[in-house]
């Protein structure tokens, strides 16, 4: 592809639309990974500051475990 005056450096050397689309996908995934890391980091910091507070994910996991235990008690071996 022909370079444009204000083209980002990351786009230099891309010769096909498919390469450009793949580069955009990779950069998007990198951004998503960074946001997820930052979010997980904030959650961990909040857990340190508020150790007695449980998050919904922990509650859901506990509910799932309790539900599986209850289902196991009602089964028969017939």
C-alpha cells in the first residue's frame, strides 16, 4: 500500500489489506490484554484494602460448588 503523510509507524511495511487487518487485530488484542491486566490489578488492590469484602465472582463460585454438592446428595445408585 502507498504510505500516507500522517501514517503511523506501525503501519509501515504492510503491503496488503489482510496484513493491515491482522495488525489491527493484534493491536486490539494487546489493548484488551492491557485493560484486563489493569482491571485485575485494581481488584487485587481493593482486596488488600478491604480484605473482608467478597466479590461477586467468589460468591458465584461458592454458589456453584454448593449447588453441585446438593445435586450429588439427591442421586441414587439404581
